[in-house]
């Protein structure tokens, strides 16, 4: 639940604020953040509602906080899925410098 603390701080909330929204004690929120206690599924879903993120993001399974894509992103994804493997390879090669896991700096426009 390392992300819980990160997203809470980014949103400018204190543990007591989150606790009030969850109807629990600040100590419980602290225990969630330190991994001393695991929230149940209902609490995880409530945290996702509070912070506007996915459970995968909150649990560290995804680097993308929201499952929502802009219309432009949806259009690009749909086009990429329809493309032939050869075209996908060209697109992937063109975007490689912009990927987060790439150690090289992305070119500037």
C-alpha cells in the first residue's frame, strides 16, 4: 500500500482526513500505509473512489492511476490494435524513447 501514502500526500490529505472518509481511525490508515494491516476489498474500492484511481494502481500493479483514457488516447489504442504487426513494430520503435522504462532521455520537440 505504498501508493496509498503517496496519493494521499499528493492530494494534500492527512491520515485523519482519509480516516474520516473511510469511517475508521487514523491509526488504521497508518497501518494500511505501512503494510501492517491490509484493507478489505470494500475499503480498497472506497479508497479508489476517494482518490479517483484504479485498484491496480493503488496496489502497485499499474503505473497508470486512472483507467480512463481521453478520446485521443482511445483512438490511438484502437488504431494500434487494428494495425498489422509490421505497422505496430514501426509505431513501437517510434515511441520507444518516450516510454517510462526507457533509460534514454526522450527527444524534445
